[in-house]
């Protein structure tokens, strides 16, 4: 499932080429998670502005004759990826959205169709505001201090791994990155969030930031479907310390890496290095 690093890699790949691009047409394939909310033909003649990211959502602002005209909120779902093609061929069976511009065609490929493309008058109005309101602070936001993060954890009695996945204390730590950050911080994934001390919360926040930064540098992770806008796969999964390494030796202590299912997700950890 594309997480924050993969979505940010995608944003960086399309932001430059699409800035100032004029939209010729918008095409929809099979229905995605939510309806578009506007007739596809009304997008012709609009211009794409600076692409933004919030959590795992991308926002493509649109204007017409210099006046704002809402924008498109995109989510890659469980298996989606965006490609920017200079000359796009006919859409395949899993190509469910095309934004045809004078800079190329932005195409969403989503085999499982959990992704979404939704029009909104602005990010501050529904439906965009409703969807984005559920998100916690961005991991690299300077305003997300260790005390603020710790306070959010103290309000949660769920296991720390589940709290990270929920995305209300901090967004972006999806399954692979939550496992890796918890390992780096030496924290057991089943430890209740409200039992983390301030120093441990500080260490975990730093680990989340380092993990996500490294994933960004490596183009994200490709476990099954994700590729960037040029079709390249991410490489972070190749250097993961515990994720996907069940039974293999822990890179720190040599004990076998364990796997257990938490919140319906596979969780990898070292019982020797990660303390409750």
C-alpha cells in the first residue's frame, strides 16, 4: 500500500512537469472509491497549479483564467500508482483515471480500485476538508515536538504500533515504516501508547523521521504494485532491518525476527531488542 514516502515521491515527480499545464480532458474508467463529484467535461481549459501533499493525499489545484476553480484530491488506495506519460496509449483494464494536459497524461493505475479522485472547491471545504480533517500532524512539521507527540500518545491506550498506523498522532508511518521505526527506537510494537515516557516518545519520533527520510531518499518501497511516475520501483524494502524478515537474524543481536498480526497487519520485531 503506498504510504507517505511513496506519495511524496509521486508528488515530486509530477509537481514540476504539471505546474502551469493546461487540461484538455479528464477521463474516468471503472468507478473508484468515491465519485468524482463533477462532470468530467467541465475540467477542459483549466490549469494545474502547484501540487501539494497532505498525508497520503495529493492535491492538484486548478484555475481558469487566473481564478481558482477548486482542485482534485487523489488517493492511491491499496495498489494505485500514477504515471505521467508524454504519449499515453489506450487505457488498460486497470487504468481508471486520465488527466490529459498539454504536458502529457497523468494516469492512475489501480488494480484493486481502492483509490480515489475527488473534486473539491478547495482543501478547506468538503469533501476535501472532511477527508483531511482526520489526519494528524506531518512527521517533518517543526511544530510536532516531542512533548506534543508524547501528549497525543498519553491519550491512547492502544498498542503503539496500532496508534502509529492510525495516523492521528503523526501521519505517514505506514506498516513497513512503523515496524522499522519501532525497531530503531527499541520499542515493542505491543506496548500501550500511554505507557511511553517522554524520552522514549522523543526517541520514537526521531526514528519515524529518520525512517521516512531514508525511504524518501530510496524512492519509497515497492512490495507489489508501486512505481513512481517514471515506472521505477522503490528500493527501501531491500534494506529493511525487520520488515519481511521473519525467522532471519536480528541485525543487532542475532535473535530471530518475529512476526505477529496486529490490527490485521503483519508486524515484524525483535523480542530481544524491543522492550515493552
